[in-house]
C-alpha cells in the first residue's frame, strides 16, 4: 500500500506485475481527513495478509503510513489509540503521525466505542496479543535463567 499525496508521483508502483498495489492519496497535512480512507485500507490489508503480507509505506514512513497502520491495529486488535500507537512504535520507533491524524485516530477510537465491539472478541484478541512471544521476551527469559544459574 502506498500512501502519498497527489504531487508525490515519484512514489509509485514499481513492480505492478509482481505485487498488488493500493495507492491512497493523502497529503501529510493536519487538516486532511484520514477517516474516509480507512475502510478501503483495512480491506486491502486484510486481503494482503491473507496472501502472506503487506507493506505499507509513504515518503518517510513516519506519519501517513503510521497513521493507517495504527488505525488498522486499533480495529484488528481492538486497541485504544494509545495502545495501538505503542504497539506500532515498538516495532518501528520513528512513527509520529501529524497532530491532525493523531486527533482523528483518537476520534476514531471514540467512534468505535460508541458503535460498540463484542466484548468476547476484544478479550480474545487482547489475550492473544499478550500470549504472543516477542523476541525481547525470549531474550529476557534467557537472561533471567542465566542469572538464576549464576546465583
């Protein structure tokens, strides 16, 4: 998925015969509305994940692609904006959506809460995320084991 503004034509589909592309034209401007694009982005990401994976990028990989990714994580893992931001930034430390996108994602959280989500689905997804072993968790467990052996 390419997230670019209309004037950033240099960010283009370079391998259209090898990959499927979804180009979303959103300028990195705080006053631009991000929310109308999120449903189509989610459908594309879901389809891509079902086929093996998705790359979401913009010019610098900091604001627009991060905002789309955070919105997806909020929906898919039933997380708040703060939780999803932390989840994404733990995996890519330089994410920083512009202030307008941050406010819109916070509003998106409230919209999701008002419309409601099944409680069971929320708990299962959160528990699944908590149970996933992260590389850092394995390293810490190994270090803890080594420290106990040394004592």
